[in-house]
C-alpha cells in the first residue's frame, strides 16, 4: 500500500459493511472500530484517501475503508452542527441544529436528527422539512 494521502472534499456516502463481508474491506488498524460501530446508516464524509483506502469521518469516528462497498450519496444541506429552520410539524419556524445524519435506504435520502430548543427531537426530518440558515 502506498503511503500517499489525498484530500477529497464534499463527497458523502454510506458504507454498509457487515462482518460477513470480511475484514479485508477495513484498514487493519481500524478493525476494532468497525466491529464496534459498523454496520450503521450514518452518512459519512469522505475526507481523503490513504493509499488504497478511503478516509471516512462521522462526528468523532474516523475510519479507513476500501472503496468497493462505499456508496456515494447526495450530500446534506449542511454538515453536523449546522443551523437550520424547521419548515414542517409542531416545530415549524424554529431554529435547530443538525445533530446526526443517517441514510434512509428505502427513500434513498438523508434523515436529519435535529436538536430543537436544546433537546434532541424524536422526529425524523428530511431536506424538504428544513432550510439552511446563514
């Protein structure tokens, strides 16, 4: 494997790895992370390459994986921590902060978990339910 590292920006995706796919999809030093946190529906930000591996980030999780299972998806309207305005439901008109990004495999779009008035909402939001605040 090459030691070269390449920066990639604005690529988002899911990595639907399960243990039965085999450990050869995961960088050796990251196998314990994979066993602890994967599979997941989290939408990862691809932040670069390290030789034959993609470097994926989700909040504080940083993992290197082979690109063969990585599925690129349309990116979120803003990253985790971004501020949005709620357009629907009982929280309509309120400001919120994006807490989590997950992938809805049937609808093929991002599910946003929002913190509204300092509390994590139990409702799932889609891009059509929110708008970016400047």
